């Protein structure tokens, strides 16, 4: 169960990175793949919109989202491990 949780977090983190890289390609978000990624990633990323992590032209929202997701999953693994 823990293995599946960590693999799921790893996969979602990869999807978030790919979503961020799509901004480098004109029309990347309008492609069918870009729209699918937007439907998967934007609900989670919208939780971080209030933090205003834009510094000049660079947006650190996705990096913060990935870090929090990984910290939370590691904390959950530790918590589950204490009960096993």
C-alpha cells in the first residue's frame, strides 16, 4: 500500500513537471494532451494561487506544489509505518 502511494505521488509529480514544461511550447495547453493535463493538475495547483509565488517572469507555484505533495506523502508513510 505504501509503495502504491509513493508511486502515485511520483507519477503526479511527473505530470506536474510536464504541465510546467508545456508553457515553453506555443499552444501547448490547447493541445488535447495539454487539456488533459490541465484537468488533472489545475485543481491541485489552484490551492497555491493565493500564495503569489510569482517572482518576475518565474512562477514557483508548481515547485511549491510538488514539494508539499512529497513532504505530505513522506509524512503519511512515516505515520502509517508507526502503526504497522
